[in-house]
C-alpha cells in the first residue's frame, strides 16, 4: 500500500532496522499479489515514484510480473468493513445490510441503520479526529435509545431515513469526512441537544491540530515524515464550562488540556495551542 497507512507502516519498519521499498525511492502502490514463493513475493504492480513522475504502469492488466525478496508482507488494505457476527438474513426485511470496502449501508447520519435505528455503528467515518466525533455519536445514540426528549428530532420517519441513506450510498467514498467532520459533529450535537460552549471549544482545538498536521504532512508517500514527531500542547484558560466539567471529572485528558495560564502566561484568547516541531522550533497555532 502507498497511501498514508502504508507510508507510516513503512517508516516504522524502516526505523526498526528492516528493509522496505519505501527506502529506495520507489513505492509499490495497489499491487496485485500473484503468488508467494520461497523468500519472494511476486506482484503485478502499479508503481509511483517519490519525485511525482507519472506511474510506470497504470494498471495491472497485461503487466509483467515483478518480485521482491521478503520475510513478511503487511497489506495496508484500507477501510474494509465487515460484521460477520450480524447475519444478513436478519436485515432482509428492513433494508438489508451491506458492509464492504469504504461502505456500510443503509445508514442514517453515518450512524444508525436506516431500517432499524436501534442498531448503531459508532466510529465508522474515517479521515477524522476520532474521539470528538465518536463521543458525539455515542452521546446521540444514548439519547435516542433512552427516548430522551432532547433527541426527539434525530430520527425522521423510516422512508425519509432510507432516502437519505440512499443519497449517502451514491457518494464515491461516503464514510470519508475530512473537513466535513466539523459540521457533522455539530449537526449530531444539534440533533441530540448537547451543543454548548465546551463542545465548540473542543472542536476548535481539534480542528486547529488537524489543520496543522494536514499542512505539514507530505503529499506523497515516502517523503520526509518529520510531522509525525511534532508535539502539541493545548491550553484552556478562563472558560467556566471547561472548569466545571473538569471539576466534575467529566474530562480525563488533563495531561494535554491544562487549566489556568500555565506556561503561556496571561492570554487574550480563552484557548490556544502550541506545537514543538521535530527540529526543536516552537510556535503558537492560530
């Protein structure tokens, strides 16, 4: 694999002293594994080069086989969803259930089974900051299951849920959210009646870090990955909702969220983030 997971896995194995193709200037992207031989893997590959040159082979049809010496293979196959513990026949009368690469359907709000909303799938969206998103999903699910009046509008009629789920299914990669995650979390909070200043604060800080990582992450696998060694610190000052929640023990990450002025001294904004880069430089994030 030569997407982000493949590149990160390659960097980790290289750091451990093992050889891999990511160190040679040439990457294997979406290879078709033909067979395994003694100490070698035979591929029909599509290649890219770190320089950004055009692929040497655009597809696998008709390409010549190539092989590499290897002791083990790690297949970074991406997001292939599977729920073998849920029997397909159970869903035959309520809209079915499809789980495949990059897709689970039919879903309402990327979360509830559209035909049977008592069944929820928390944590499916990818390319997101997971914990704020999953926290919002879990909160909405809990309020719906508890028949909480604050979440009374979360589930429209069945026909409407199925229609909206079909619109999601029509997307190329329906569970890829990226920058759409912030609006998605806010919509869950609105539907569940838990939108407040503390949520906005968490989302603002999470988005600040997400944007900084995205800006420093190389756009080609195999490029320098110093961005992975950056250290982030989040500071919250003079925010009564945050102080109240921490005092009540409802926030467990005091190691990375610090109350008070701390090392930053007095500041105008109620929250801010700072990063220490791999080269030792520090900067405050906007």
